[in-house]
C-alpha cells in the first residue's frame, strides 16, 4: 500500500510543480505534529513552498477560486508530508478524521466549500478510502502571511 500511496503523493507533487520533500518550514514556538495515542494532530499549514507563500490575498477579490484551490492542495500536501515524516510512512495513516479549512475571504465570498473540495480530493487521491474525512470550511478576515488558505488536520495512525 505504501508504494501506491507514495506514488500517488509523488504524482500530485509533480502535477503541482512543487516539492514537499525535505524540511517543512514552521515559524513560532510550536511543533508541526503531535501524536497522542493513535491520533495525530497536524498544525495549520499555509501554502508555503520553501520560504515563499505562493497564494496570498482575499479569495473572491484579490485571488480566484482556482488559485485558492491550488493553495488548498499545497496546504494538504504539506500536511501529508509532515505525516509521512512523523510516522515514517504514509502507510501508517489509517484514517483522516477531520480537516479544517480556513479561507481568507472577501466580504461577499461564499465558496469556501469549493476551495476545501480541492484538499479533500487530494486526501482521497493519495490515501484512498482512508482519506475520507469530516470537514469544516470557514471564511476568515485574515491568515498568517496573508495566505489565502490554511488547513489543519487530525489523523489516526497505526
């Protein structure tokens, strides 16, 4: 199963044109991943590649839905990369329990769920049925570094 998960992860990475191998940069006095029993909590991830936040601005005014969907894919790929680093293998991910998708939204923007769909699609594409999850998508006034999207998640490891 790991080979196929790793292969699917690599395929999406190539499709996006960004690498999620190596260190995932965090900023601040916190850890990116905490495991408690079989639950694994991944801190909020913004669409940062290296030192650059690649999608910024309010969705619906400064940034398009399509750009925000790209941001959501990058965020969730970062979360998967952190799970892989922390657990040693994506094969150890037994299930994604929940994701929360924060979308920096223009005042009249109401397509947060469409933005979140892109992250949900990546999780299912990489993990198969184990990637099915509960989800909340919310519009917010601002996110760190003016990121358009931020995503955190909770997984079960085995």
